[in-house]
C-alpha cells in the first residue's frame, strides 16, 4: 500500500474547486486541515466535500501545522500571501505545492526558493497547462525535429473574463495573474529561456479592470528565437481558448494550435515561389491519465514517493516568473529589459 500523505490546505477561494476535483479520488493523500483567514470559508469548503468531513478547520496556518503535523501544504491563497504561507510550511518541515505565481516580486520568490533548498523540501508550483495532452503532443512534434529549429513562437490570448474580487483592482492584472501560464507554456514548448523583453501595456477603453488588461510583449530567447505574446483580459466577443492560440515557426515548417483540440503543421516539399507541402493534423489522441491540475498534483506526489523532481519545481518555475516581472518592469519604464 502506498504512503498516505497528510495534507493541510490553505486558502478556500474559487480556485480550490480544481484542487478538490483532483484530490477526492486519490487514496494516497488525506486532507487533515483546512485553513482560511475567514474560518467560515474553511468550514464551508469542508462541508461541501464528503472526503473532507474529518478535516479540522482554522484561521491560523501555524496553529494547524502544530496541531496536525502534516507532510504537505497545498497553498491556494492569493499571490501576495504565497511567501508567508510557503516559508511557514517549509520551515515546519512540509513539502509545498502552491498556486502560481511563486510570489508577486523577485526578492520574495528567491527567498522561497532558498528556503526550499535549505530545508531539503520540495516546493512546486501549479502550471497546469503543461499537463494537457495537446500541448504535450505539440512539444513532442517540436522535439522530433520535423519543424527544424524554432525561430519564432507566437501566442495570442484574448479572453473577456468578468472577474470580481481582487483581480479587478490588481496592478498589471494580465501580466501578474495570468500571463505566466502562457509564458511558461512558451518555455515548455521551445525548451529555451528568455533573455530580454520589451513590453507595452495598456488598459483599453471599456475595460472593467483598473490596470493593465492588455499587453504586447516581445521576448528574445537564449537560442536566438523570438517569442511574441499578445493578450487581453477585456475583449468582448470571439475569445481564444484559455490556453491561447499558437504559431510555432521552424526552419523547415510551421505548426499552429488553436489552443483547443486541433494542431496542424506543414513541412514544405515543393519548389514554388511560396513553398507548400501536405498540411498534416497532429495526432493528439494519446490520453493523459492525469491532466491539468490533476497532472501537477500527481507528479508532485510521485516525486515525493520516488525522489524524482517535478517539472514545475520552484527553482525552474522562477524562470517563468522572471519573464513576468521583467515584462512588468518594461511596461513601467518603456525600456527593453534584460532577464
């Protein structure tokens, strides 16, 4: 029988729905405590899910850690709370799996990574897009060499998300709260790192956000390729998928992904003025047993059992955060920023 990990969940907002769906069928974890600054939210979450019926609730993480002595902390709090939650849990001897981003500034993120390394505990971040079968298939296509070396990666994200709550008043809302998913996907697909960025940010007329709902960013990558990001969180009509729409251009051919189920690619074979070839549809039928949040959670737990390293481990994921923070600095200064 596999080890059953004791888990304390911190933060009981809307994002916990994806976590609960992924946890309720697992037999290798038990959520023994649920914590929120407003304990009534913790109680409501516990009472909503049968598998949480025996969990204690509280408003203090430290008190819950002292009481339950868990193996793992799941951090579902808002970004500004991630440093204190993560460092408190790591110092107590817990592994941590937390929502993105690591932190809202680089100093805190680097401190969190340093504490994880000092304590010898695993700290990983939810980057659920890496665990979608289409993006896994697209990455395999890139790695196969059929497209040749990538020269350009374009991603368009346009979703008119009518949030309420903290996002409405956030500064740089698209960059800080959402773009890290698409930036991390670009790193995953291209298998290289960003070295500089120029970013323009604006808040369009009609935006229901207070700041930075639209962005255009140009990243130079370490291999000489360029990653272009265009996005908005306030377009009305014709949204892209939450995974964005993608065009990957290589020396030999091009692939496009609608961000949903269809990936097409073309490797020109003729000698025309504008060269063409057979447009192929990439086979994405290979199922992933654990997808999205479930994929991150499964890999995290398996890493604790086997001693392997989850791909979203903090010291790698901080590279995606650096892209976000450099883009913010560029937007604020109007200058190209080295990463």
